[in-house]
DNA sequence: TGCTTGCGTAACACCACGTAACAGAACCGC
DNA sequence: GCGGTTCTGTTACGTGGTGTTACGCAAGCA
């Protein structure tokens, strides 16, 4: 499972950036949206795993948007609202929201619900979800989600450990974006692809990257896929779809 | 503890079969019923763990049925209705429904509630759960409750020990849910399928899982049914009814 | 050129898990 | 009760994955 990508839909700029930042600090990829149009734009631009949808969107209505989205897509939705009255709550469920949370909310509660919904979605729609992930191609490599194995451009099968798989997914979910070691570590933990704590002390990530390189870089001494950004961290530096070097 | 058996009570044949199928796909045993008479019939024929009861049942009234059932039996009930008005909701709770869900509902939400109610019921009354199971099917295997024997997909009969049987039941009752060793141990003791204490010290569960694997995994070295969650415990990871790998 | 800082990685240590082997308990037919 | 069989927890060892440490090298800078 790659890093979950969330849309944060709110018409209030301040709330939006606050939420986005908070989610990012907790290992998610959070993309701000301000209206229904931008939701559709984001969803056609890339994968979206969960939508945090404000009920009061200026003159738009979150519940209606939710209902419309649900008729088209299977993406999980959490409705966010200042109105916690029961009829509102029920209205949320009826249109197919996966959960409903009232503002102001406890940050931990929000995180817990986001994770719960993601997990449920991951489990139940394994079909739709897995299909997307089950095979993935990058730079001539093929990643088989099922058994944590990748196939090299020349057809050799390489099996990755869990942590290595997790790292690969983190990179693939963030093409061209330099990631610090800390970001990588928390992402690995959030997505549950490994069980270690983000101990900022050691050089675990360095070693991990090294191991991944030895497994899937043609020439590990001269890495082309996983590049080092000196003083920053690491980047995956090919176009994930086509494999073109950038 | 076995696979939960649910009654799906709805007068609309289409809804009934849709719901039944969905629940079966998610690891439950779902039995369709169309009226109060068939409820009683099913309940006298075998164990019933939960009733999903439609509020509008033609000329019968789900709420009244719920109230009647509650005076006789302890079986948990979830009321299902297209009417989400608050007073209806309350009417449901007052007659002792364990939960209330409005149509059309989110499938995941339904599953979550069903599991929650089952878990609550399981905790509070272990008695009702002690009854025996006759036959059970999972992933092509058939489990014969009587003699603690299972029959493999290719017809070979394998006999399980008591402890192994208990473990199998624990797994079957918790599809897709990772169980810690401690949870497994206490579950084994609660269900009386074994008499040992949950000594957290040893590695009894590991060995037990290993033994079950050698008996009913096609390839015990690469377990597909009983997967290890490193640092957590074990999960049964196939769709219990159909045997589809997840 | 020499110093400093950051990175790569080999070697090591540790931990979780799988499992073979063993020993005691329970069971069973006599 | 008795001898054998089966069941089951414990122990011990092997294996693989992962973080840590230490050392050497490369990059950047004065």
C-alpha cells in the first residue's frame, strides 16, 4: 500500500491549510481543494484514497457532492461538519459517507477515523484497490503486489522484504519529490509496511535504501532510480509510468 | 465460536438476496427470511447469531417483531429501514434493537456494525455461543463438527486434534482480523475447545498454528490461509465462503 | 592540499518466527 | 492398573529481516 492520498475539501482557506498540514505531518499525502470542480480535477489527475469533505461549502452542499461522487466513484468519503445534529448525521450516512465527524474535532480522533476508513476500504474493496496496485510498472520494472516481488527488465524475479517493499511504495507514491529520511520513516510506519519505530537516531533508512538499490538498480554504485539528494534525503528520479530518465 | 450465522429478514426478494450474498462474501453465513414465521423456523432449526430485520415488512411491522423476539430470545437485532426519521430511530432502540441502520447504507458501514454488534453480544453472553456447529465450509475445505475432521478440497479426510479444531474455529470466526497470540489463547480457553491456560510465556500458539498449517495448508512453507502478521500475530486471509484469495 | 561533513556499506547484534525434538499429560483398550 | 498412543506445551536451534555501529570514501569548502 502506498502512502494514502487524501483530498481536503473546505472553502475556508485557513481550515484547509491547517488540516492539510496536520495530515501531512502524520504521514499522509494531503491535497487541498476548495470546491467540487477541484475535486474532480484532482481525481482525474491521480489516485485519491479518501476525501475529507466539509458539509458547508459556501453555496455548495457537501452532502450533495458526496452523493454525486458516490454514484460515480468508489472513493471513501468522510464528511466534516460543524453541525452535529442527528438528522445531519443520518443524511451523511444515507448518501454513502463512510464516516462523519463534527467540528471542532480531536486531532487523534480524526486520525483514527481516517485510518479506520482507509483500512476498511483497503480490505473490502480489495478487488478494485488491488487491481490498481497489483501490478505496477516503473522504468522497465514490474512490481507484483501480491507476493512482494518485482521483475527486472530482463525478466529476473527479485523478492523484496516487507520493509523494502514499503520503501519502494513510498518512492513510487512520490515521484520526483525529495523525501527526507524522517519523512520516509514515518511514511513507512503509517502505512504499516514495517514495524519499526521512526528512530531518528540511526541510519536505518540509508541502509534500507542501499539494500533496495542492490536489489533493483542495474548498477548500485551509480544509482539512477533512487538518487541521493545530499543534505536532504532521497528521490525516485524516473518517470514512474514510462521509465524515462528525467 | 464459529462463523456467525445471520438472518436477513426482508420482504423484498431482491434486497434479500443482495444482502445475503454480500454478507456471505464477507465471511458470514447469511440465511434469507421473508417473514416472522420463517424467522422462528430458522431459529428453531439452528443457531442464529444476529438478525438483520427490515422495519417495513409488507403488512408486518419490524419494530413489533423485534419487540416480540426480544421477549423470548437474546439474539442481537439490527433494524434496517428506509425511514431515518429520528423518532423511528428511537422506536428501534426502545424495543431493544442493538443497532439501527438506514437504507441505502454503505456496505462497509453495515459490515462494521454487524461486527460490532456480534462482538458485543459475544462478550456479554458466551453461553449462546457454546452450541455446536454441524458443518462448515471454507476455501474449499469442509469442516465436520462432529468428529473434528476436515475434508480437503480434493476429498482427503484430515482429522484435527481438539486444540487444532479450536484454533480453526477462532480463525474462522474472525476472518481478515489479525489476532494476537494472547487473543487466540484466551479465545481458545473461553470457547472451551482446550483446557490449557493462556500462558503467555511459551510459544504454544506458534507451534499450534504450525501444526494446523501442516495439516490444511497446501504448501505449509508458504501459508495462504493462515498468514503471519509479523510483530502482531496471525490472520486467516481468504474469503471464508468462497475461498477466493483476498 | 587538508579539513569537515555526509553518505555507502560491511559486519554485527538482535528479534520474531518456524519447527524439530522432547517430555509430561491425557486417553484408551485391555 | 498397565502399556501404548495421541495430544500438547516447552525448549532449543536455525533462519531471515532489520537497525546499529564503524570505517572508508566522496563532496564541498577554505
